C-alpha cells in the first residue's frame, strides 16, 4: 500500500496561499503572492528533486492542478526531476466541474473523496501518492487521518494574512519529527508523521 504524503510551502505564520507568484491565488484579495521566490535556492531545489524522485502518483486539488497543467507539460525534458515525473505518472485531480482533462494520465475524482483516496493509496504500491499544495484538499484529508507524512518547507517571512494549512477547528493530532534540514537562504524543512491524538499534562505544583 502506498503512502500519502503532503509537501507544501509555509510562511512562519502558517500561510500557504500563493507562494509562487502574484497571480497564483488572489482569493480573498490576497495581494502578497510570490513570497517564496526571494528565498528559492539550490538546497530547496535539491530537496524537491528528492521528493519527486519518490513519487508514484499525484493527488491534486483543482486550483493546484490547473497551475501545474498550465506549466509542466511545456517542460519536455524527461530528465527534469519535477516535470519528468509529473508528466509521466498518474495524476488524480479532485473536482466536481472538470470533465475532460487535457493533461495526459489524469483521472478526475468527483465524489466520495476520502474513500476514493483510500483506494488510490492501496493501488499505488511502494511509491508515494503525493499531494503538493492543494490546501483545501489537504485540510479535508487531514480530517480523515489519511495523510501519512508531511514535508513542510517553512520560509523566514511573516505575511499576516492569507489562507493557512492548519485550520481552526482542525482534527487535533500529534506528530513524530522524522527529518530536518535548513537551506542556505534560511528555509527550514521539516518532515513529520502523524502519531495519534495529542496528550496533555500540567506543570502546576501539586498541593
């Protein structure tokens, strides 16, 4: 059975909206898109190449899918560590409105998403079924404990507004820290695996 992994870019205050450019995701009047770009460096590119090298299939929300589909099919080098895998591997896009996806190897998931994702994981085998970005999809799958590993790339910038990965009212979850590195530009990359529900205690003195 495959593992479902999430890789996403976050500001220090947890914002994941529009990291790659001003027009990427302007919902709710968000005008600060592109905040990742000044920090992009070779270490970040190396980490992302390692992530994509473990991929067997991709699970994407509609917005992220559209962004990817407009860009990556134009990168035709099969040795490109990102494009080579995105273009060749199976892609599953969660959407109720997309009917005829043009990007090859794309399947639309339109109903009973948690159950269908569980079935896709079973079919993926030893490789990773990877989510990239896709915040709304990721939050819905977190609520069902379906994500097996989180790769969080945290950038040294506070935005003060924008859509966040972890919502208020989300499912309380403990995590086990399984990996860390820091890039030359200060991106802190952390990998976590869910470890059940949180436990709680107190430092209050007895008596």
